[in-house]
C-alpha cells in the first residue's frame, strides 16, 4: 500500500507530511526543495512526482511509505497499486491568500483580488471533479482532513488518520508537529 498526502497547493499538505513522518511512516522525498519562509519546516516533496503524467511508475518507490501528490496529479497514479489518500481541505480564501503571501515573500507579483475570483472558481471545479473521480476508484481509499480541524484538535485528527491508515502511529508525536503560529493566512469572517 502507498500512503498519499494530497490537496491543493498551500492546503496543509506539508504539515500532514510532517505529522505522518513524526507518526512513524517513512517519507519518500528528495530534499530538492529546501525549507524557506513559506514552509519553515520543509516541503516534503519528491520532484519526480511532477512527471506522473509521463512516467507513472515513479510512484513505485513509495510502496510502504508516504508521498505527497498534488490533487491535479492523482488521476495519473497507476491503477495496479493500492492507495490510502489523506486529502487536505482548507478554505479557498486561505489557500489563495497563502499563495499570494508566498509570491510576496519570493518577491513576485501578487495577482489582484479580481484575478483570484476566477482562480477560486477553477479550484472549486477541480475539487468537485477530483472528489467525484476519487469516489469511483476501487484502489483508492480517501480520508478528507479539514485543516482547521487539525488546528482545533490535532490529537483527535491524528487518531482518526492513524485509524484510517490502519497503522499504529505515534499520535502524540503527530500532534506535536502542529504549530499554530504557522497558520498565518486565516479565513475571512
């Protein structure tokens, strides 16, 4: 079985990778993308996963491990493997705000708010499509995790994830990875 952490960019996938690694699952990463101001604890990525559409077998090395696969690439996972997917959910305004702050910290142009509206609609449509597609995949079990629920009760969420994965994870170690000060982009009231 391959454990996958997925979601939109900036939805909490790096946090979940940190939690699962602390819990006892070996991560499949390459360290190419170093920690920075946007993700001070690291990205936990495997660069070659971005080539799933052309080279689906890149995922074979993840057997028995956890790997991050962004939601738009899930459809390219080979069907001969079994997957347990922890899918991160975060309010779209927080995702977009986090992306804007990331661009700002990188010294890049931030899109105007009016440009974010079409992006939000595109993300909404993508999430609707991917949820529908995931529900039809016999080789994929999915556990949706609300980012704010982790912040509210990390221990409960870590326990639920451990149960979903059917693994005896170190739930206390997973809980300790949640750092509230890193939740910098909050949903608008």
